[in-house]
């Protein structure tokens, strides 16, 4: 049933961008990608002396380079390569941190096709070296974030490899992962989870 | 005086490539760059489950990309960016390892212009986080390798910043760094130094 003003006119909720923006200021990601949000957190950790964690550069295979002058080089042909490791790594209180960050629009499950075999293999090796290794997942449509320790990711991966489901259900995240509640600064404070898990 | 065969013919030592190769097999770098040698060591560590250490991809700023088909992307214009961190990092027995590798043709000193300010700043932050951080230097002309803990590199850097010499003398490496003697496999076993320093 339509909501009507006292004058009988039908009420239509306004899509006021400025209001949405204002509300978004401190608690939403304001259209940022998960990668942006993690870069923000890493910047916060770096400037506050909490940790030194960076996103690795994207691996690119350079094929042709022009040198218009002695001091400059212009790459004229190059190709993206598949990453053989994870996106982020660094150090937190002497400990090695290594993780991959992925977002999905799916509301009920995280499709494992977002993770590559060589990344899982890399993470297995890191865990064997006693590095701290995890997957950060953002369910963008429902605005929820999870920290899934590699131990669990590995099990879900193996389940798929042996014929099981090709995704991790949201309910499985609720059971095995640690949910990150966005806060003011840094918004996505994933090291808080590392800290609590290490205690 | 020339050496002669019994038949009177002058003996000329043969430059037999296969012999040179054989001799080079285990003790020389066979024209490899220091980066190649470290990648070899890292590969050895990885396959033997000793450590997980990688060279980071070279940072490239992509400006223009063509998509000739849905599945492929060709980068048509891109530029090399200056690295803001070091070249190598990874994990060894839970510990964070971070280092830069540089070679010089200079026989008596390592010019500090080979290291960038932001790299030194990055290394300072890593050391504050209790990461293991060092500079690997190859004096290529005399085939000597040194592991210089960041603590010393930082002091030499500060000396330069306060008007002192712009290089680190070979004799200073002999005094403050740990020399790496190439061995069979891996040839440049820098983790051996990390292990000994950690004890």
C-alpha cells in the first residue's frame, strides 16, 4: 500500500546522494574496494608504528620498452601475469603476516574460484613456516567482513578437490571465521584478530 | 719461454668451454646476476621446505591497456616506478625476513647511491617491528659476498647524511658484515647467517 502525504500525494523516498554520503562518512566503505580498505588499514598501521604490511605490486611481464631519452623508459608492450603468491605480506611484532583479500557480491557463499591453486599452495608453505596466514573476505552485498584462518580455507579447498561444494557457505564463515566489525580507524582492523588469536 | 710438444710444435692452452663450464659448475656464478643467485637460493629454500622468500614484482604504473578480446589484455603504455620497499621478503621459521640485494663493480667500496632513502626508511620500520633486515652485497669484480645487518647499514647511511663518506669501504664490510662463502647448494646460503645470528 502506498504511503500518502496529508495532501493525498503519494510519498516517494528520495534518493538523496548527499545524505547517503554523510551517513557513509565513518561507517561505510564509500564505494571503496576491499583492497582500498586494506591499504587504508596498512597505511594506518605503518604511520602508527603498529606493523609494516604492503600490497605486492601486480606482476607484469614486460615485452617491449622504448627509451625516448637516456633517463626515461616507456613500456610499450606488457602483459599481466597470474600472481603466484598472495596479495599482502609484511611484519607485525616480528611475526610474518601473509594474506589474500577477496570480495564477493554473493549473499550466501564465497565461490572458491576466486582463489587460485598456486595461492593455496603458497599459503600452505607459509603456514608450515609458522607464518600467520589467512583469507579476508568481504560479502559486499551484505557489508560483512570475515577473517578466515588458512587452516580452515585449506580444509574447504580440499573438500572441493575431493568433489565437495565449490564454495564456502556464509554459515560456514559464521562458524569457522572471525567476523570483523568495521570501526572508525582503521576501518578494517584485521590485526586486532591476529592479536587476539596469538594470545 | 714457450712450452713445446715432443714434435717441436708450440703448446697453446686450449680454451675448452666444456672444461671451464665444469669448473664453474659448483663454484662460480656463471655470469648470473646477484638477483639470479638469490632467486636460486630462494627456490632451494622453497623446494626443501626451509623458507618461503620471494622477490617482489617490479612496480609498474599502467597507463593504457588494450583489450583485443574479452580474455586478454595488452598493456600499451606503462612506466617503471621507484620501489618504495626492498626487493625480497618472506618467512623463515615464523620470522619475517626482509632484504635488499645489490652488486657493485667497485673493488674497494660500496657506493651508497645504490640504496634509496625510502628503502632505508622502510628497513628502519621493519627493524622496529623486530623483522630480520639486511643488505646483501656482491663485490662482483672480486667475487665476494657480504651480509650487512641493517643496524650497520643505518649507521653508514646516517654518516653520509651528516656529511661523511658516500660509500661503505670494503674494509668496513670486513669488520661489520658477515662474509658469505659460496658453496654448492644453495650457492649463496644467506639463511645460514640468519640462523647463526639468531642463536
